[in-house]
C-alpha cells in the first residue's frame, strides 16, 4: 500500500482489525521500523484527536513527526493549474508538495470541504494535488469527502465491543447549529459495508448521503424505527447532500437520548455538542464509547503508517 486516502485502500478489514489489536497490546513493538523517518502533518483545518493521535502513532513507530498549520503559518497555496498568480496565493502546490516531499518520508494532510461547491469538493482538490505532486506516500487525515482514519478506528472499536457475531449498527443523523461535512459519515458507511454487521442509516428527509456511497444500505427516515434492536448507534451530523451544504433542519427531536438508545452502545467521533447532538445522560453513562474510540485513533493511525513503512524502500 503506497497511500491511505480512502477506506477502499483496506484490502481486508478483518485482518487489519486484528493487526490493530496486536499493536494496541504492544504499541512499541515496531519502534525500529520508523527510525530515521519523518512524518509531515499538514493541517489546513483545526484538529485535536487527529493531530495528537497521529503524532503518537508516529512516535510509537520511531518516526519523527513535523506538524504545520498550513492555513495560518504557510504561504497561501494555489491549486489550479495554468492560473495567473496575481491574487492572494503566493505558492503553487506543484512546488510546495515537491519541497515537503524532500523533508518528509510520509505526508499526512487534513483539509475540509467548501460545502458550497459539490464538484470541487468531490474532486478532492487538496488531497488529489498532494497525491499528484508529492513524491512520497500520502495519508488522509480527513478530506472533503472522507475520514478513513476515523472509519478504521470505528471498525476496530465495534469489533472490540461487539457481543454478538453480527451486531446491528445504526448510523444516525442528529441536529447541529451549523453545516457540517459528510466525511465521517461517508467513511463510517464504507467501513461498515466491509464488515459482517447489519448496517442501517437513519436521517430526516432531505439528508440522505451520496447514494453512490450508501448503495444498497437501508435508509430510515424514522429514527426510532431504525434504532430497534440496535447494538451500536453511531451519531453524526451532516449537512444536506442533495441541497449541497445547506442546513434544512435542526429538529431537536433527533437528539440522542437515553430512552432512545436503550441497550445500545453510543458512538461519536468527537468533538460533540452536549444536549444538542446527545444528552448528558448518554455521554456520561456506561453506554458511551467515545473515549474508547478516541484512544483507538492512535492504533488505527499506527497501523496505516506501519503498512506504508513496510511497503516503502528503506
């Protein structure tokens, strides 16, 4: 595996999960693998878990991480080819990606969508440009349409916590005060489609995800019906895909409550707005797996970096 930019880069999710569990048992076992290797972490957007867990993953493998907040600390980057750069951008991605490749053995990138231009977002302009112009492997730390590190994390968490051979997993929309991306929901959907689970999605009318991603997955517009007999309820807000980037509803009746959750386990990628997305009684209960999920971010990232290092020339 050269790059990790999508859940589709996982060839066998069950074997990946087992390997991640082994890393979790002995995180420093492969500390010599990344010796004298550098991981560049480029953030175009804010981060807490992704930034810290990916740095820790690199350190567990003996790598040296370099972190840069690109949007605040770097020259404004131009991504369009053939443009006359007489505006606000001072450096083209062709040079920037090539230069960073000289400093780093792996480049990890985080860049959110515009949520205004569907075509531009789905072209994955930033991530695609780094893949095109960098000469080293690229890792997606969340892009316009996907968050494959989170998706792998969630698959690992469900595999660890499942009490039945084929658990029922529900991805549920919940209200939020502003428009949010589809990336986490997309990658979670793709991860569940690779696992042996009963997977369904619950969201209000007008909030169906990209049908090219959901495919044959059953979609409910009645949350309580979808939650029936659920073992895991994964909750995330996303803006409208059809009416791209718009907030069409903030219906508080879709907030997750202890009564709705029943005996299911609650999952969320964090950060989460208390008493908007989910009530305190859920987050503060034994049903919540959000801290376990956050811990597993390290081992998902570590597995990805390990596989890339093993496939790279020494």
